[in-house]
C-alpha cells in the first residue's frame, strides 16, 4: 500500500494590517507569524503602504529601519504580467458578482463604492497568482472569496 505524502503546508500572504501588527509586536500576529514564518510572504503593495506609514509616523527613522528589517526577512512578491492578468480577472469577477446586474450600469460602476480598493485587489491578485491565503482583518477581502481568494485573520476583532 503506497504511503501518502503529508499535505504541503499552506502558504500565506500578509496584508498590510497584519504586517503592522507584527511590526508593533502584537502577540497574536507575532505568535502566528513565528509559527508560520517559513510559509509567510508579503508583496510590494504592502511594502509601499508600510513605507508610507513609516514616513508619516512620529518616529520616521526608527520605523523606516523596522520596516526594512521586516522586509529583509520575508519574501516580497512583485507584480508582473501574470499577476496583472490575475488582477484583471479578479476585478471583472467581483464586478459581475457585486456590481449592478445591468451591463450598461456595470461599465461606469466603481468597485471602490463597495469598499474594494485597488491596493487590496492587487494584494489579492498576488495571492491568487501564487496560490497563497491572504492574512488580513480587512473585511474587503472576505467579499473577494466569491472570486476564489482564500482569507484568514490571525487577530480577533477584540485583539485589534
């Protein structure tokens, strides 16, 4: 009888909010990150948001260094043609699912009206392309499940 190989561990893509929790030393975020460190990544979209947050903080230099150290220690996925194609398919699927049913109204409809921001769509596209589970507390990602985006949060609402 053949021996089944153990399932491969799930891989994760940290959204900006969970990167922030880890940078801030939040126990829930840090604990789960430590347990899954070898299977956890982020992307250039979250990198840009983290740098922006550091630049706007009261401790710019200290936060720049913290962001740099964090990003130096984690895989950061980029956006390429394949991710861009995933983004286009995701955005179209979400528009069909959540947008107006009338085709003429869908042409002018903006997903931002539903709280689906472009940065979140790009992050989800990276996750879809690389078969990663998005780790986020942002409710926008739960609406993306209809398009195949896997989502979980490592922080309970009472902890955030």
